[in-house]
C-alpha cells in the first residue's frame, strides 16, 4: 500500500508541476497577444490620424493651387496623300486656370500647405516598412506620387492627380487598416 501511495503522490506532484507550467505558458502567450494587439491598435490609430492629415492637406493643395490647362490641338495643314491625308498639328497655348480661392490664399499660404503635404507624406511613409505582400509599398507609392507632383510647386498641370492619388490612398487604407484591426482583435 505504501508503494501505491508513493506512486500516487509522484503522479499528483508531476500533474501539479505540469499544470503550473501549462498555466504559465498560456498566461505568457495571452500577455504576448495582448501586447501585440495593443501595439497594433496604437499603430492603426496613429496611421489614421496621419493619413487623414495627409489627405486633408492634399485636398487643400488641390483646391488652392492654380492649374495649367494644356493647349488644345490646332490643325495647321492638311496634305492629301495617296492613302488619305497627312495632318500637321500644333498645340495651342497653355492657359492658367486660377483657383477659386486665389483672392483669399496668398502664395505664402499655398507654400505652407505644400510644405505640410510633404511633411505629412514623409511622416506617413515612415509608418510603413517592407512587408511580404507589398501592401506597404502601395501606400508608399500613392504618397510618393502626390509628393512628386506637389514638389513642382505652382502651375502644375498634374494637380488633378493629387486628388486621384489621395482618393486611391484613402480607399486602400480603409481596407488595409480594417484588416489590421481584425488582426489586432485576434491578438496577432
């Protein structure tokens, strides 16, 4: 009977040690998941704020900037040929389309908005490092496309591309950040 009691005591001790080890392991995994989740949620919030700032600055830049309208084609000469005609075309003069806010916004104010777009774009890019599926590169591409246009400063015929790229960025980030939020909920 003493042997059975000894074996039972050993089994109970091993089971107790195993249970304690398992509980500690589970607790450690839960803590790691919570830390990762909290960090991901904080990152998402910071990216949302910076992305909203960047997109707002892009909208202001697009609204406040004068644009260049490329001149319309002008037919200079039509020469009949054996198979049809050869048309010589020239381009009409480019024209500046002034902003609706030109009387309100000074060049200094527009320069500040331009600088804000670039600063905000640089801060936003810093949130996105290399990733396996290339989603971060898409974000960086949209931001760089805008910054390349904005860096040209005044009288840019590609101003409408600022709005196009910032809208694409907004739509992409909506989906991207929702996926990140779902990962955070799972503790990943």
